[in-house]
């Protein structure tokens, strides 16, 4: 597969969703994470860096609706308890259910 500057990971994700028949159930966006309101999303997948995870955790807590999920890839959220951990090391993924206020 060849990806150009306009496709990137969002383009790849859209293609995979279409190939798997899931394109009507998912949307993929590329935007400034700190400017996007998260209250409309049920599930968020984040490929962050360790330095941003504490601030991102605060944003999730303030903006996400109850019962939303976060999948954090490579780096965990510092104070949330994961409901599941997939893989280990560089390929780790942590699944979280948003804690209730």
C-alpha cells in the first residue's frame, strides 16, 4: 500500500474500516487534539507520547461523556485503571472506561 501526505494513518484507518465492512460505524479525524471537544465521541484511540498523557488524561476526564472508552497506544494514562491491557512493551495498548465523576 502506498500512502501519500493526505492519507496518513487516518487514510489507512478509513481504508481498513471499509475493507472490514465497518466504515459506517467509525469516523477518523486528524485535528488539533487540544482544540477538539471530546464530548461527542464514544471511543477515542490515542497514539500519544509519555509527556502528554497526564494533561490528556485531564482533558478526557473533563470532556468525555460517561461510559466512553479510551484506547491508549504505547503509553498509559497515569492515574486511570485499565480494564484491559493488550500486548507488552512498545506494542502495548491500554483500554480504559472513563471513571465517573
